């Protein structure tokens, strides 16, 4: 492992440790009610008006900004009767050739099932993986998803994402 890899790994771990400490501190603060906590999260994320799981904004002028973005379609959202306060949302995600989705997080657990093409993906501290039809990957809640892309310059890719998150079906996308 070269020096740059070691530096980036240490920097990522330090950042995750700082986020963990901040989250723990926030969790210990008194809140008026569960509803105020939900409202606080909605206000911070402001993800209601953004597409779910779709490409997050990329820095202007970056190579990623010139690439196509993913598009999404919510297929279903249902409350889980045996898990109060949770819902399951199923989303179809289309990746045009060379599409790119930059860093983001999801508030709940996500299982992605590749339907066609190849989806390259990387979660924080994990290896880059190429996933093909019939293969899956899993994202624990709030894990930093560094990127997802279709590396093929000609063929589209498609996946189904199954989210288990808070009831009322969203928001499903959080900023990095």
C-alpha cells in the first residue's frame, strides 16, 4: 500500500470517527418529542424535493458533472405492519451509458439488485465492486456510498433498490 492510500484511509477513518462522535452528541441532546426529531432530520436533509437515490449534484466543472445522471421511479411504498414506524420502498434506478451518481447516504437499509448491465459501486472503506445481473449489494443505514456508476459507454444498466426506512416512504436520499 502506497503512502497516498494510507493517508486517504486514515483521513476517511478520522472523518467517520468525527461524524460518529457528532451523531452521538446529537443523540444525547434533549428533544421535545419524536415529531420534532423527525422534523429536524427533514429540515437538515431537505431531501423531500430531491429525487430518491438519483444522482446528487456534482461540482460544476468536474469530470463527473459532464456525465449523464441516474433516473429513478418509485415502484411501491408500503408500511411494514410487523415493524411499527418502518416502511419498505422499492425504486427502479436507470443508469444510462456512463451515468454517475456521486457520494450520498440513505437513512435506512438498502438492498440493490442488478437487473441489467454493470453497476460499479463503492461504499466507505470498502473495495470498488462491479455488479452484474442477478448480483446484489447491501448498504447499512447512513453508510457513505462514495459513488455508483455505469462504466459501459454503450449499454445502459438498471437496478431495483429496496429501502427499509422510516414510515411515510421518505426521504430516502441524504447528503454525504
